[in-house]
């Protein structure tokens, strides 16, 4: 950086001087964004290009990397890395620049892409301290889930507790073993009786796809389905329809129980919160936003979320395929330790499908799961997301069509 008496435009490269002259010549041109036109309207000579805001100086020198409506990129050679410091966030710049270089190389080798689809991992928007905190929370959560699994085996006669079983038990404990909607107790023998107890989505999946624990509660089956049930309503709307007394008791339970803040907010929402939708679509995330702006100059861009990717992997049987990929590693451990680590589970849906329960299995055991996720993201279509929501709604309907 040069300033004060040491500053001189004569030290600029010939290319930079040409860039500045183009800005001077095109100050009133419609090809320049309105905010940029306003910023340079008073600059009539090259000597005046000093003391500019950073974004103006960077745009003059390097072009408008942020403009969605910028000039379409018609050749792979036109894809350039952003200059260091342009986004003032080294992690964001590195990820965006690496993605741009991958797109450029793919274009050169295989031709121009028809479209892009972006899924942004949560860790990318967190600093090192936040990632460490998230890792510790996940570690504690896994420890708690293992304890719950042991409880289900010993006290609930569930010899092979599934993830859904664990979630159901955890919601039951979180809600003090009571139904969220009527407030009555859910007895221990009824917890895994699907005719008595049900998991319901606070924001219906037909309204927006979210299958996290934050958006789920344990309820009586009669409170969730049928003529008197919640069906496709938001939880707060449903409770208000039952009268002021029922609604006030419902609000009291939300305040009394030790529920996470995000869940309390959803339980009181009378319409789908804007922040909830934006968060699910990843449209406010920094990396996704910047990358989308740049890639839209090449081809259409769509976004997806991790929950949809996981759902499609399960629907397409890829979760089992990935276990098969890792099975050899655990077979070798069985030979070394003399312990049985792999159990085959034969599906009872008429097809001869085999799944595996593997002790110590974790998809993150190596980095190949990133490649699998990338393939699923690339194959995701908006109609698949809509179909998932429709199927979830049909499963909950007491009168399936």
C-alpha cells in the first residue's frame, strides 16, 4: 500500500492505468452498476483516484467479482481467482477460488457445465473455536446416544435400537414423558407402540423439509392424526384451534420444560418463520452466496441442504453401499481381534436387500464420504425434494390416497 507523498499514479502498471481510464470513460454507462456509477461520478481524471473505499478501488482494479448481473463468462479462460483480501475473509476466498479453478478445469476438459448445485457444510462458516465447540457437542451427543441405546436394550426390550428408537426415547425424556399437544403422560409400554405414540413435525414437512430433532416432538397418535388431530397444521395454529385454555396450557408446557430455544421458537410460530426457511436453503451463508453470484455468470445455480442429501442417500441405498465399501476394514479387524463386528440385516420388504450393522462404523472414518455426498448433491433435483415432502405427508395421513 502506498499513500501520502509517496503516492503517484505514474508508478501504476500500464494495465491498471487503462482500467482506470475505462472507468472514467464509462462513468455514465449502463453497463456499470448504479452504486459504482455513483461512487465514481466525480472522478474525472486519473489523479483523483486516491483515498477510495476498498470496494471501489478493488472494482476499478480487478472488475466487479460480486455482480450477479455482470458480463456472462463465455470462455473458461475468463475465470479468474479473486485477489487476496477481496472478501476480507481468507477461508471464504480460498474455498471460492478453489471452486472456481475446479470449474475452469472441468470446462476445459469436458465442456461448459449446464448447471450447478451447491451444498454448504456448516463447518465452513465457523472459526476454529466454533468448530472445536461443535466437535465437543457432537462427541457428547454420541456418548449420550450410546447410553440411550443401552437403556433401550435393558429396559425397553429393544435388542437392536435404531436411530429412530433413540430419537423417540430422547424426545420422550425431553418432554417429561408427556405428549406435547395434550399434556397427558405417554406410558413406557406405549412409547414404541405406533398406535399410541407418534413423532410429529412442528413445521410440517409438506410445508418445508426439515427432519431435525429441533422440528420434532413426541405426541399421542390421536393428537396427531384423524379428525381431531394436528395433521398438516403448524403446532401453534393447531393448539389455538383447540381453544384458549388448551393453548395457554400448551404455552405453559413450553415454558416449563427445558426445551432448546430453537424448538420453543418453532412451537410458538403461527407461520413458517422466514429465518427458518433461509437457514434451510443456505442462501444467507457467505461462501454459498459469493460462489453462487460468480457461477450464475456461467450457468444456472441451485442450492440444496444436507438433510435432503442424507434422505436421498438412504432412499437410493447408498448408505448400505458405503458400508460395503468399508466392510473389508472391519473384516480385517474381526480377524485381528477375534470379535464379531459385522452383522447382516436382511430386509423384510420383499426385496432381497441386505444391510449391515457394524460396531464402530462411522461414515467419517475416511474422506470418501465427501465424494459420495458430492455425487448425490450433483444428482439432486428440485422435484426430488418436493417428492420427499409429499411422501412424508402421505405417511402421516390417516387416510392415504
